[in-house]
C-alpha cells in the first residue's frame, strides 16, 4: 500500500483520468472528492463488499434444468 500525506485542496492523480482531492479535514474525518469518468463506478468499500457478497449468493443458487426450460 502506498501512503501519501495531503493537505486540504491537494490532490492525487490515479492513471490519466482520476483525481482524488482532499476537500476538508474535521477532527477524525476527511472529506474526499473524486473526479473520474462516468464510466468508472465509485463505491464506498463497505457497500462494494455488500454488492460482492450479494452477487456470490445469487451465483451460488442452484437452478434446475426444468426451471431453465420453463424460462425458454
């Protein structure tokens, strides 16, 4: 992991088209702004992990051949 120090209004550039800017520091919270192309999804980590878990659960469900034939 790369750890960088930034002050308010300072940025980090990822690749050619993603910019992360420190907007505000208040106590133990940091407000971060992300400027990226609309095609790049951006999630908070806890939400991303929930989505992954839901996808795994959905993919793990057994589907019978009869159920597939009824869909067709």
